[in-house]
């Protein structure tokens, strides 16, 4: 179990306030780096489906991702990566509406 799982989300945090350990944990995973790259181009909240499609595209380039790949990415983002990024205060993810905001 990750030490982050016991932490409460802190919406007042900013990326610049992450500890070195938290920053390394955030950036250690390619999928989380891809999410950050996708969100860097967005100015408004985006849907989980949109982000999953773009992240899957990054991961399968130059080929187009198939439906199963996008679904797999969407599930891992919803259950693993976005909650971790939310707990670090890097993104805001509304699980009910499945909308993401950086």
C-alpha cells in the first residue's frame, strides 16, 4: 500500500510545493507524464474519455489506439493515476462527472 493512500487530498497545494519524493513519484510513471502533457494544452476541464484517448494515442503512436486500449487507459487513469495526482494536488478529478482540471 502506498503511503499516499492515507493522505487526504489537498486542493490548496501547487506542483511547486511538492517534496522531491512526491515529484519523483508523480513523474516516475509515463502515463502520468502523458496526462500532464495532455492537460498542459487544455484551458478548461476535460472529460476522462478525452484524456484517455489522447494518452492512449501517445502510448501507441504512430498507430491509432484501438477501443480496448483506450478502455484500459481510461480504467487505470480512473482507479490509479488520477486519484494519486489528485492527492498530490496536481489535478482536480471529479469521479462522479469524470472531469479533470489541472
